[in-house]
C-alpha cells in the first residue's frame, strides 16, 4: 500500500523573516507568486515567475504574505537589467526588469486568470496582448513632476551623513506620497521633457527658490512641473505650478525656455495656493504661446489645455479605439451610445462609422469640451448629455429624443460600472457592447453580472503603459 505524506500547516511567517522560495507565476499588480510546501501563498515584489530567490516578509496574514526580493539565486529567462537608475524605488515603472515580450505574455495571462476567477468563465477568449514594441520607452505625452524639500535619500547618503540639501524635483517613491526622488532622467518621458526637467532644476537652484509647504514654508513658491507634448504636431507645453504668482520668476523662466528649448510652444503658470497636493490651479496665467497644444486621435483634432484629460499614450490610444470599434461591430445604420464619454474622444472616433452617436458623462466640464471638439471637427451626428448614468439610460426623455441604442461602448473609471448601471444596461438590452476597461478585475465583475443576457466573444488586452503592470482590456459582448 502506498504511503501518503500529510503536509502540516505551518504558522504564518514573521515580519522580517527571510525565506528561500521558488516562484511559480506572476500576479496582477506586478508581483511574483511563491508557495510554501503547505500551500501558503507569498507575493514577492521585484521577483519574476520561475525564479529561485531569497525574500524578506513585509507583512503576513492568515492565508498570504507580502514580501520583497532580496536576492535572485536562479534568474528567470525573462529577466533583464533595468535601464533606469531609480528602478525599484520610483513608483513610475514596475516591470522594467522584465523583457517586453514577457510583459505582454503575462498581461494576457493575468486577464485570463481574472476572468476565470472573477468573471466565472472557464476558458476566457483572451487574445494576445496588443503591444507597443516600437516605442516601449519615451511613450508618455504627459509627465507630472513634484517639488519637495524631503528628497528620498539612498542608504549611502544616510550612511555618509551629508544630507543637508534635501531639495528634489521628480517622481514619487513607490507607495510614498511624502518622499520625492530627485529624478535625473525618466525613460518613459519624452526626451525633450527630460531636458526641461534638468533645466528647471538648475533654474530653481540658481534663483534660490523654495518649495511650498502649508505647515512649514507657506511662503514657498514651487509645487509641480507638468510637461505635455503632442505626438502629431510636436508642440510642447510646460505648466509651472506655483503657490502664488511671481512675475520676475516667470519671465526669467520663460526666457530660459525660449533660449534653451525652442520646442516649447507654450508656457503656463497655474496657481494652487491650497493645501491639496494637486497640479490643478484655481487661476492660470499664460506666459507665452496660446495656452494649448493640439493632438490627433484618428482623424479628429483635439485642443489640449493644461488641466484637460487626454490619453497619455497617443499612438496606443488610437489602436485601443480601433479595437473598441471592431468589438462593437459598428454598422452605418447603428444608433450608438458611448457611456462615460469624457471629452468625447471615443465618441468622435466612432462617429464616422454609425448613423448617430450619443455620449453620456456626469461631468459638465467634460461635456462642454466634447461639444467644442465635435464643433471643431465638424462632426454633426454626435450629441452629448451630462447626466448620472444610474438615472439616465432608461429615461423616457432620453429614449424619446435619441432612440434606443443598437450598441453601447462603455469606458468606466477603474472602479468599474455601478451595479445600478449594469441593471439598466440589461433592461435596455442593446445587441452589442464594447466594454473598455483599465481594470480587468472590475470589468470581469461587471461582465459576470451581465452573463445572464450576454456572451463574451473576445477579450483583447492592450498595453497602453509598457514597463508597468497596468492593462487595458476590450471585451466584445453580444446579446444571447
């Protein structure tokens, strides 16, 4: 008779303890998964799948623990050296140590696992991730850098004891909103943006400018540096966010940019005198240029202001929208509704393919921008309504004015679609739905609620943000 060995459940590991582990797979949000002999799960930040490692436990719960990578004993074939000096500290990138084709593979796997576990689909129809291999670096058209008097210190600096200068201009430490890295170069930012970053750092030092702090230095000036660029026109915007207006400083900064970075087409100064750490001001000064840049997605042109939303990866945004249009299977006679339409970028992208399209969005400012975008691009078959979706979809006034939709495009925030909206969609019962999501977990939850009436024909992951764990996914749904 064959003897069976019973594995005894061990106590959960203690915080600070070090374990030698073999990772098995890769989980959502960029952590490798390892298991003890008793099945206890350990998520390891910094590790990849199929590696032998040493890890330190950060916190442990009843059925899983979080750990950080200490040493790689046997590396994965997917591992590569990260090209950024700040990798592992900066919150901007989390997968730079993984080869790009492996990033695409694991993003597909994560969508598949999420729809199996949350969406209750045994074999989800997940396609290969649509990647951006021609520009896996320097793809972002907007970067927001923070000023701080609390620069993140390396272990060497702390050991050396010379930490008098704590000024920083850069990105936040991962998971820390109170510490900023003095970023020398960002590999996902536009190359000219990195030149502006360094020039601004030197300018602030030369002019002895201080960082605003509501508690310790309310007279300080510096808050944020926001840089935007247009992929289609090459225009560049710099938004210098300060606590108050200082004309001497802004004119000197403008002269520096005009001389050293002629690619900058407009400079703005947003004033944020409040405690909130946001780069949106209550007042805006245009120092030079129009205060806008223009960019294109598809055939439509958009005016982008300092505080308006625009997709941060222009090329992949257009590819994402094409995937969404294909998933909607649009026909010339269709009446399309675009839910959570924002400033109407998807609405206007889809307009040439249908008889009529209605964009619905709660924020009135976004609807104002959407109307302006439609008028600017001479698109006459698009309408926009500002309304709470939980009350709008079955509104008799809306249905009588715009007609019942044949197809929906849905692009909700990370929290997904409200359960009340899902119920309204099920009652409305359009033939086709194209559901775009930046969070496959909430997308799978919503689609599981829709499964009584809709089947999932395909799931298309799209990599909008190389070097990060973020995933966009387009689900193609059809009425059963």
